[in-house]
C-alpha cells in the first residue's frame, strides 16, 4: 500500500513542480517582454538607444531563478570588456551566464527564430550567426566592433552543444576578434549536476525541440549548475592563436572536470592573469 501511494504521488509532484515553474517562467517572460517594449518605446521617443546590458542581466538572472537552477560560482569575471569563451551544453547556458555578468552572446541563427525567446534575445543584443554560411568573417568583425565599444561578448568555440561530459576542440576563427579589438580572453567552464553526477537532462543536442526540452527539465528536481571563471588570458603580439585556442580548451575542460568532481566552492579566485605569447 505504501509503495502504491509513493508511485501515485510522484507524477502528481512532477505535475505540480512543472506547473509552478512554467507559470513563473511564463509570467517572467511576459514581464521581460513588457520591459523590452518599454525600452523600444523610450528609444523611439528620445531617438537614442538605451544600453540593454543591465536590463538583460536582470532578466537572465530572473529567468534562471524561475527555472529553478541552483548556481554555484567560483572565480571572478573581468571588470573590463573581454571576449568570454565557454563550453556549450544547453540553451540554459545563456540565462545562467547572462545573469552573472553583463555581456552579449553569439548564438546560432535558429535561436533568433524561436517564438518570444528569439525576439527577447534580439532585444538583449544577441549576435546571431548562421552555421556553415561563410559569414564567420563578418561575424568576427561584429564581435570586434562590439568589444571596441566596451561591451563583453561570449562565444561558444565548440560550435555546437554537447552532452556535458567533455569539451570538444575549440574553433579559433572567431577568437581572433579579441586580438582585432585589443582585449583579453577569459575562459569559462559550465557544468550541470544531478545527485552529484553529470545531468543527462540538461544537454540540448541533436534535433531536440526547445519546448519539449524545457518541459523535461522543469518537471524534475532542481539541477545544480557550476560555473568557473578562469584567469584572464592576455594576448601578446605575434602569438599563435591556434596554440592559444588549444590551451583555452584545455582550461575549460579541466574546469568542467572540477565541477563534475564536486570541487567547486563559492568564492572568488581570480588568480594571476595568464599571458599568452609565442612561447605558449
């Protein structure tokens, strides 16, 4: 009898959890849409564009909370504009990281076509790229221009999402934007854990659809998200970007292993600035 009651309670608990989180998330999306609309109206009235960065950070952080993510962070994000590079596991990387530091994202063009989410991402200043379109050169220039204007940008150099257990080799082409703009690069690791193990629900891979993935995640207990901001890498003249890219990938991979091993503490450990040069 006890076993039967437990079995019948689990779906009800999942339904309650899903309903509560979806309600909060939908309500917050509506609030975010209203804020974005108000900013557009203000832009039109005063004929100047208001900086979206602080508003975007507030919205990303609120969305992350509504989705029930329990985030632990280690390290310090750069106070100066930098090019952030991170491993990529899910669409949820964006609200988690975007809620921690003001930045603009580089995202695949498909996200810009998602209902509501795509429009909000556009209003937040997201830069979109069509994979395989031969537009990497133009995107590199857009990233460099954004960095020169004093706004940090985050890119996912793997070029795709992964299952979250390892980090794929980084592509270096877009990372040249940091050298073009004369700014540093800061590697970031992100990982998802459930009951102390890499979470199999968080990865958004293959032909998965956003709405189905969202429901699967929200019906389960809160996922733990670990984030490590690694020391900033300063580029020297004449540095070999391909070698630096491999070192960045290695740093992010080691950070992911640290998160998976549960060796993450909530403290700032900025450490010394790493300097990348020809000798790397």
